[in-house]
C-alpha cells in the first residue's frame, strides 16, 4: 500500500494571488523540456480547434487564434492548475453565439465588438468572484444539470455544423429551428463540400478510434501513438487545404475560410457602450459560471492524479485574467478545455509555463501559417467540431439519474429538453431553478419520526421501524433535517398536529441529533410551538441539541420561555419527565 | 393540566375541496347567533377600511366595497379558517398600486381594468397552487423577510398618506421620492384638511389606546369596551363627514370622497388583453404569495387557539376563489387581514358563515350608505390607514435577528432597505434571493469533524472538542450536513485534502449520522472521492448511514466499486479496519 509523500506546500501572501511566484522559483531545465514538448503538441491540436470554435461562435477565424495567445499567458501567471489548457471551447463558443446573436447579426462589426465585450465582462465577473472568494455560487450548478446541459449543447453544436458539411445556409438557436431550416435548404447541398465534410468526419472518427491501434501494431510506443492520433485534425486540415488549392474547389462552390489577417493579436479596448454592457451582463454571468465549473472540474481531476492542489478562488482569478486578456487582444470568451488539458497533461506539462509556450506557438502560427488557411474548407472545421463535441454527448446521465432519484432525473431531463428546445441560456437557468426548487421541496417536508425506547437500552428508535416502548404522556419526535425557513412553518403545523392527535400527551420532546442548524425563522416557529403547546397545558423540551446549535440558542427568548427543559441525552429527558423506562410487554407498533 | 378533547375530524372527499359541506352540516341556531353578532361588528370596521385601502391602491372607493362582498362569500365556501376575515388589506393594496401604477396612470379606466385583471390572475395562480398542492413555494418567504417587508411597507404606506393629511398632491413609489415630493409641495398645504387629518389621526390613536380603559372605568364590560373601541374609525368617518357637510368644507378646498355609485357589485369579466396579462403575471405571483403567507399565519394563529385545523393547500383554493370573485365583481386583490380577523374571532365568529353575513352587511352598505360617503374627507381615510399600518411597523425584528444570526439580519436589513429605497417588488425579491443564497452558502461548506473514540466507550467525538483516541491509519470524518449539489464539490475537495495532509492514513471512514440525504451530485462526488483515494491506495468506508439514505445507495455503482465497506456502527468500522480501540495514554488533541 502506497505511503504518501509530504503534501505539496501551499502558497501564501502575494504568491497566493500570483502563483507563478511560487512554482517559478522551482523551475528547472528538466521542467522546461517537459513543458516545451507538451506545448508543441497542444499547439498542433489547438490551431484547428481555435479556427473551428471561432466559426461556431460566428466570429472570423483569426479571433479563435487571438483567443489562444494572451489568455494562455494570463492563465499561466494567475492560474493554479499545472495542466489546464485554456482557450476557446465548444460550449462557451455556442453560448457566445447565442448571447451575441440575440443582439446583432453575425458577420457585422457590432457582432465582433459584442463578443469582445462579453469576454471582458466575463473576466471582470470571475475576478470579482475570486477576490471576494464567493466561488461557492458555482455550486448552484449541480452535476446532473451541468452534464445534461453539456450533452444537449453538444447535440445543438453538432446539428449547427451540418450546414457546413452540406454547404448550405441554415440556422436557428434551438434544435427544432435548426432541423427545419436544414430540411428546407437540403436541396441546395453542394456535393463537393459534402464529400469533403463527410470524408473529414469519417477520417477524424477513424483517427480517434482506429489510428492508435494501427500505430501500436506497427511497433510505435503506445504513448507516442496516442499523441500522433491527437494530431489527426491538423492532418485533415493540411490534406483538405491542399485539395482545395490544387483543384481550385473555391470556384466549385466549396466554402473556404478565406483571407485571414497575418498579424499578432491587436491590443486595445473595444468601444464600449453602457447599453451593450447591460444587454450582455446576464449572459456573461452564465458563461462565466459554466466555463468556471467545466474548467475547475478538469483542473481538479488532473491535479488529483499528481497530488497537486487547485485553489478554486484563485482559479476564478486565473480564468478571469484569461478572459480579460482575451477581450484586450481581440479574442472572445475562453475557459479550460477538457480534451486539450488531458493532452497537455499526458504530453508531460509540468507547470503553467507549458501554456505560455503554447501561446508562443499559436502566435507564430498567426504570423506564418495564416496564408495557407485561406484554402481551408469550412467543412473540415465543421468535421473537427462534430467529432470533438460528440464525445461530450452522454445521454446515460438520464438513466443513471432516473435509477437513483426521480427528482434528480427531473432536473436533468428539464435541462436537456429546454436547452434543445429553447436554447442554452434558458436551458441552464431552468436546470438551476429546478434543482433549487427540488432541494427546497425535499427539505420543506422533513422526515419526522416518533421514537420509543429500545427495551433495556438507552437507545431510541422510530416506532414504525422498530419494536420499542413508548409512554403515552411523552411525545418524542426526531426531525431528520436542519430547521430553516423552508420547513419552519411545516414543523410548526406538523408538531402541533401530532400533539393534538394524541390526547394523553403532556410533554413534547424534540430530538436534535439530525438538526445541524436552526435559523431565525425556525427559532420563531419553535417559540410559536412552545406557546401553542403551552396554551394546551403541554410542555416542550429539547434533547440532544448539537453544540454549535446550542451555542446560538443560549441567549434567546425561546430558552427563557421554554415550558420544558433542554436535556443532553434523550434518555435523561425521558427519565426527568417521569417516563416509564423499563422494557414492557406492550411494544407499540404505530 | 388540561386533557385534550378528541381532535376535530378531518374533511375528506368533496368536502376537502368545499369545506362548507363539512361545517355546514353541524350548523345550529347558536352558531348562527354568534356568527351574526361577529358579522355586524366586522362590517362596521370594514366599511371605512375598504374605502381607505381602495384609495391607497389608487382606485375609486366603491372598488374597496365591492372587494368586500363576493370575495367573502367565496372564502366562506372554500376556506378552511373559521375566523379569517378576507377583504382589501394595506400591504396588498400598496402592491396593487405599485404593480398597476407601473403600467398606467391612476384614475384612468385602464388602471381599473388592470387592478381587476390582477385580482383574477392572483386568484387563478393561487387555485393552481392549491390544486397541485404546491403551497410549499410560500416557504421561500422566511419569517424575517416577511416581517421586514411588512414593516417597510407600513412605513411607505404611512408616508404615502401624508399628502392626504396635508391636502397636497405628491407621489413616488419609494421613500426618497415620496419625501422629496411631499417637501416640494409642502407650501400648498390646506390648513382645514390638515386640521381634519391630524384631528382624526389623534382621535384614532386615542381610541386605540385610551378609549378602552375609559369605558371599562365607566363600568362597561372589558370585552364590549374592546369592541366599541374597534368602532372608532366609523365614528371618525361619521363626525368628519357631518362636519364637511355642515360647513361645506368641499368648497373650502378639503378633498372629499365624492359621488360613489349606489349599486351592488357589477358582475362580469373585464376586457382582458394578453399584453396586460404578460405585464401583470410577475406582480400577481408576488401578491398571491405574500397575501397567502400573511393570511395563513393569521388563520393558523387563530385556529390554534380553538384547536381547529387549517389546511394550507385548501387555503390556497379559498383565497384563490376569493380573488377570482373579486375580479368578477369589480374588486381588486384581497387576502385575510390580521386586525379584522382578530376582531371577528374575538366577536365570537364560529364558522366562515360569519364572513358571508359580513358580505351581506357590506352589500347593504353599498346600497344604503353610499350617498353619505360623498361628504367623507379623504384626510379621514388617510388617518384610518396611518393608524392601521403603524401597528404593522416593528423594527425590533432587526435587533432580534442581529442578536441571533448575522446572516438572518442581513436578509431582513436588505429587505427593509430595498423595499424603502426601491419599492415593494424589488424589496421582497431581494429578500427571497438573499435568504436562498445565505442558505446555500451555509450548507455549501458543512461542518466536518474528525472524530476519535471516547476512551472505554463506543462513542466517537470531535477530536478538537474532546479527549479522544485516534488511530493514525484511520481518518474518521463526520459531515454535519446532508450531501447535495451545493456542497458536493466542497466535500470532494475537503475530504481528499484531509486525507492528503495525513500521510499515515490508509482508511477513510465517512460517518453519516447527520446526513439526511445524498443527492445525485453528491453520489457522483462520493464516487470521485472513492476513485481519488483508491489512486493513492486509501480505502473509503461509510458508517452509520441512515435507513432511507442507505435504501437509495443500495444499487448504485458507488457501493459496487467502494474500496472499503459500509458499517452499521462506527465502532464496528474501527474494529474491522484494525483500529486500536483500547483507551491509550496518548489522547490526540488536534
């Protein structure tokens, strides 16, 4: 059995906010080599992805490249994950298209400005969350909701790319509109485009599934084979670009990427308008939180494998800085991507410097490779996107949630259906709202068990589940939930009704073993219960109240006016209230 | 000590939805007399209040009377409280003014139509909640938020009536706008109006505080004295109307109520528009929920005194029916009023029939008394409102919440400040949102205690609070919270970090005594924890998992892949994992 090495030391002071100061000091030549190798591999993977996701977002291809330069440097300075690769990702690109598309038409200058503004707003929001350490609000997104949302987004993204594979014009921000639009324009399909699109898709699926076994069969080491397989998309880009150039496919109606400016990312603030900011604030919040949740789960999964530590609040600052950098350099919202982070990790990235080196790689590409991109068919990019997002689609979450809990299933199903039917923003909002409602509903009617004594012991158990003895004069109730505003009224109603239904009861004892908190609403309800029972000559006592809960109750009017007492153990309570504690021959079953 | 009579039988079948079938069968002559007496007294109290609250809502005075006829009959048929007196109330009238005023100007025909539409929408919403038995959503409103909201509304209402006391034109939907508007127009004060307004206010305060002692001093029975004091407002109405008529005060610039149509409530549907419905849907939901929460608390307080039972879901239907009736008979949103329900109860109302008799009283008033109302000064109505709402204002909730919990204080304070500063709708929404956020925040970082054995016992306690013994190879953690999406990620991070910080640990045991639920997000986190610990050669076990939680876990992948076991008691867990259980000389303190 493995014995742990000493845990990694935790950064403090300035290096908490600038983790580079922490890992930078321990940087060696070996680390440099590892990071450089990883950077080369991620760069090769990132070039086609950046172009493709920019297209998905409805933006010019160079914006995808710009979003893969400075943001990576910013994350390298401020982020805490050693393997996370940030940049444009599929779901955030779709959300950008949805948010910006609601304001202005794709292709216009306003559209670009809005996307840049969205990046800066998301960045600022993330930084604010990080500085005030309120990253907990990401917890609003439950696992099932985020899984459902990503699955549904994957379907929409794949469907949205069919038009590029078919070479037709079509659009729509939900599945129904997309499908009808594609069906209407099906007759306009360009067969050459279709051939390239289908060819590229099949090739990329084969690369993903079949290339690695082939290469290892040829005697290549599995790890190298794996990395070569990741370079598949760049191969598809090169081959289809050459075909388009050689056969002049652009003239034959195949849509190509066209001229891409051959320059480094332009620096500067976009021209803001308060109006635009007001319109984009809501989507920026959603994009930030979804990007953060996706990114931090990847970062934590990878960190766990190497016993490293992620600081979620600092991650907010790292991702925030990356998005601000994207906005200041002509990019659009970015976050940590799952596939490319895994590649980065597997390729041996040891520090965030690998990300900075990747940024240099992409910067070189914007200077040197852009002339060749003019001949790249859009269908190839669409194929890249489809193959990438279909790995995100996983409807099995529906089955697993159904088997475990119908309530969780309802939240996932609603998220998927609303995302598919009404778009991403309403989809994720519905999921969050429904999860909250379900949680409130479940805790609003807590399980309340009447308990009796297990004969001959000091233990008390549910009278419905165990053979126990009870005393008709004492009603002992264990509430299996913290008492707070969502169940305060229910507690009052139910406890008073339980007492009213048992005419012989003279003492009610509330058992606090499962009560982790009593908020002010519940305190007022307890006071009301005390008064209502008192009016009928019944006392109210408490037993087994936890330390922190008792600390808070100490100086309240409730304890002052309590008609009964507070007992440390329920056994003491029953003893003091004169309950018959001996095991008797009459076990009460209900 | 009192012995309870047998509890009231519960209605079933049709009489669940139509409680009148239940209590109607037991109706006797004695009950009739009691109900009639109560009805006369409530009628006398309700006439000036109905006129005053209609004025507060910006509506013609007769709409207040209409809202006090059919809605009372509808509630008598469908409601479950035997003492609740429904009709126009202060807070709901203010919310009506705010909602309708945001759409159209007071005094217009559209304004009246909107108020009627609002009543119907609120009614339908309440009925739907009741039929689907989802009244639990009223739990979103915590005690502190509703107290803060009512207090702030009381202040705004009182301030809004100052213009009538001064005889000037002024307005504004938050305190700042109201205050500046009043200040600007202060020079236009009408001194005669001021004299009547101040005189009526002082008289009504004296009636409330001083009349009862005076009457009892004169040998009148306390209960009768109390009821006579409640008739104070009708006295003020009569005296000031006579003064206005005798001295022709209308000519001297004193604003009078003016001509009121002398007719029964008009029946009929208002002319709806989908646009209007869309604009009013949000406010209708807020008004319904606030009206319901206010009303049901009054109903429950009174029912408790007589060992009667309120069915909250049926109350939704009762209040919904009352609001639909209001909308169909030219009224505006209604709910159960606190003061008048107490009067109804004290006057001896025994069944909801008292409400129906009150409706007859008000209907007679609309036919016979309306000519006399023409001379009633608006300042008198304003005085009635001010005296009534100031009894709702109770800032002590701030102090009590502060002493008990800073989090609850924040929710109350925010509700009061936002209501005063930005109006009722934003105020109550802020309170609800903040309560939810606070609840999520509190449960998102649950208390997690490392426990050790109390020497010589089978008990395990927090190592930080007790002298206990631990085994370095076993990390036993008790989580004091249900595990759900808000804390699933935190649990994963924290538990794995705790294990990582203790190099000698080979077994982690999660103790479930305070875990009332594990949702699907938490299940996935537990699977992740199991995997992450497994990667380091550490096992994960569970102990003392509650019955309902275990039932759900049984057929999951978690239990299939769990590296450790599930133990009934934590003592068994430590024993089975080879922990040193004997008391030792080395108690671990941290």
